[in-house]
C-alpha cells in the first residue's frame, strides 16, 4: 500500500491540517485557494474543503529549489 493512502483510499488533510503541516496561517491557505497559488483541493461540503496529501506533497516538491538562483530562473521562465 502506498504510504499516502489507507485501506479506505487517499489521505486527506483539512484546511487546518494543511496549514499546520506547512507552517502557514490558515488565512494564507484560504488565500492560496482563492488565487490558485496552492495545491488542488476537494470540496467535501458547503463549508468544508480538504487537500489530498499526495497533491500537497507534489505542490511542495514543485516549489523546491537547490538555491535562490534556481527559484529566480524558474520564475523568469514562467513569466516569459
């Protein structure tokens, strides 16, 4: 079994769980969801959203750089 799944399927993080895991404020997570800067999310109800752990890990990996110059180069390519 994949470490990011259970016998019931993928592992999901609540909005608060996602914020705690990545050390950011819950309002930041909400802003990322509105602007599209954050990872994909799932609507579970009228007032409830969740984040698949595998999506959050992929999102974080895509923002991992060996040094600041690599980050800047990536941003330059995205803006071009």
